[in-house]
């Protein structure tokens, strides 16, 4: 059975930097740098311009990852894409990326799979991609985490709790087969649907007939509570800490290693305080944790692959390192993974 390792990484963030003060000023939101920075660690985030969506950002990250792996689109056997801000309801965003990258070719109809697991989407995707590669059926799986949050945020004082957290961006990796003794060693995934409504964005209600009420002209009418994401932040925070710690401990226990044996932790970037709390509970020194939430906010499925690409380019993530990852988010869904880089 081959091992599955990451042969290339890439990321893309839009140029528009929105600082906390700028968020308040530009959108007339009653918030400020001190509140956001103190509660979340976020200093700024990126917003995509009108006309740029999730597939475009995912495709740019993917191009980098393919090149970094020394491959071309012809070598990719599968696209797996995680997002909570898809291009549309259906089809999935993977096919838009496939088309954007010119994969759609009569000789090469690369299959596309969308993963809808929000903040843990990348780790669900990693488990899926690694299983496919280890199973022997696929040599190179392009795994993308991409989000265009800003176009679907309630950028007003009413929506400030959620709007101050999220940013746009995409990360991509190539999960490749190897006979070398390295790569993804272990992963664990979990979900608890009892909390499905604790962080969600409905947009419509499919139980209604019709799913979106219409006016006389046939135009859809969506109430603000349906249109925008709703979150009980304190519940999310509490469960995130608990599940990220226990799932990290689970993968370490399954691999028969201790937390101290891990060289670098790449945690989901939802709130710096969550990561600091985990770090303190597990006694992890500062130089073993890489965070970038201060610059990008929460890019949901994009956080871990963006971190990975940046850490690799900055020389923080080096060959031979043992890497621990953990994420938690809407669903609730969560996961952790261990990998030898
Ligand atoms: O990937 C998963 C995604 N989500 C998360 O991980 C979120 C986890 N939760 C959190 O990070 C925190 O719960 C938040 C940072 C979202 C909120 O922090 P909190 O300490 O739980 O604040 P809160 O929601 O209880 O709000 C405290 C106060 C409220 O005012 P009052 O009612 O006490 O007068 C809010 O209206 O802070 C107010 N507030 C703000 N003030 C200025 C909420 N958002 C803002 C804001 N600027 N952006």
C-alpha cells in the first residue's frame, strides 16, 4: 500500500486588506480594533472584489500547488474541494475550478468532489484524499480549501459578531502516492448534529413550500435571519477547545506518540484565544505553533492549507517534521491529523 504525502502547496488571498478600523469605517459598523483584536487576535483580513469568487481563488491556489509539486494538470486524477461559500447551490465548486484550470478535456475528465464540512472541510478532505491515494486508485489528488466569505457577510452592526471574524482566501495541496516512509499517518473525524443550528447559514428553508417566499413579481424574499450566518459564539468556543484537544490526543495515542513529539502544530484559525487555550492545556511551546489569523481572519476550509503553504515558504515547515493539525466548526464537525512532512 503506498503512503500519501503532500507533494506541493499553494495559496491565494485577494489584495484588498481590510483592517479592523477599516471594517468599522468602510461599512459603518459599530466595532473597533481593540474589541476584535482582544477577543479574537484578528488584526486584518482580505476581501475579494466584486466579480471574484471561491472557484477563482481556489484555482489560483491550485496552480501554485501543482507547480510546487512539479506536476501539470494532466497528472491530477481527482479534485476534492472544501468550502462553505460555494459558487452556487449546485453544481459543486470543484467543477468550476476544473474548468478554470482547463482540466475539462476530452482525454482527461478529472472527477470532482465537493466537501461540505465548513471549518473542518480541509481535514475531512485530507482523510478522503489520503484514503484514495493509499487505496492505490489515485496517484495525485488536488485538495483545495477555498472561501469567499465577504460577499455573504452581514456587514452591518447587526452582523458584527460574525462579520468581524471571517476573511477570504484559498489554500491547496497535492496529496500524492509515495513508497517512502512519510506522509499522512493518522486522522480522526467527528460530528455532532445536535448543534447543527449553533452556527449556520440557511439562506432558504427547504421545508417551506416554496423554499423561498415570493412577491407578486416572483422575486424571492429572504428574511435577514435566513440570509446571514447565525452563531452562538460562546457555545462554539467551548466545544472547539474540547474537541480539538481530544481529537489531537486521540491521533497521538493511536500513533503511540506524545504531544511533545510533534514538531509543528497547524490549527484551524477561528480565534487566536481558542488556539492559545489549546496550547496552554497541552503544554505546547510557542515555537511549535504557527498562526496567521492576525493577517487573514478565519478563512474556514482555507485556514490549514494556507498555513501549510505559508509555513513551508517561510521555512517553518521542513522535511522530516512531524505535523499535528486540528479543526472545529459548524455542524458541529471536527478533526485532527498527524503527518510526517
Ligand atoms: O470556525 C468556527 C467559527 N467560529 C468560532 O470559532 C467562534 C468562536 N467564538 C468566538 O470566537 C467568540 O464567541 C466571539 C469572538 C465570536 C465573541 O466573543 P464573546 O466574548 O463570546 O462575545 P459576545 O458574543 O458574548 O458579545 C459580547 C459583547 C456583546 O455586547 P453586550 O451585549 O455585552 O452589550 C456584543 O454585542 O460584545 C459585543 N460585540 C461586539 N462589539 C464590538 C460582538 N461583536 C462585536 C464587535 N465589535 N465586532
